[in-house]
């Protein structure tokens, strides 16, 4: 089963991206599951390396890396450009992608979940 997660919200301030990543991570541990994650809009900041958070607080970049180690993580290139984020600033496993890639991932998925 292929599941595509699309995240829209920033890494902190709301819990949508956090909850989407929690579910993606849990699902990726299930047998026979393939998880892809696509970050658009302010969610691209979830994949920015070097995040320093207070002790005891979740680090969303680490969660993106965990999902990426089990599947694929794509970021909207146009959204990256608009926010001045370069590929060199991304966590390992996260890749710059296009809207065409998102369209392909969507048609290939059995389920699409949007957060």
C-alpha cells in the first residue's frame, strides 16, 4: 500500500505537520507500507537542518529524517525559492521536487492524506 502525505503547515505554531509526521512514521513501520512525504508552503521549513528546540520538545526535522529513512521526502521547489531555502539547508534524504513530481506521486498513491 502506497500512502502519500502532503504537509502544508509550518513546523511549529500548529501541530498539523507534527501529527502528520507522527502518523507517517507509524505507518512506515507497518509491513507492506510505502510512505512518501511532500512538503508545500510553510511546511518546507520542517525539513530545514539545524533546528534547535528546547529540551524535551519535539524536533520536527528529526521526524522528517525518520520518515525519509523509510520512504521518500520531497519539497516544492517553488515554495523553497519563495522562502529562500536552498537544497544545502535540507536534512539528509529530503529532496527538491516539482509540482509534476507531486502529481505523479498522487496518481501512484493508494491513499493521499493532507495535513
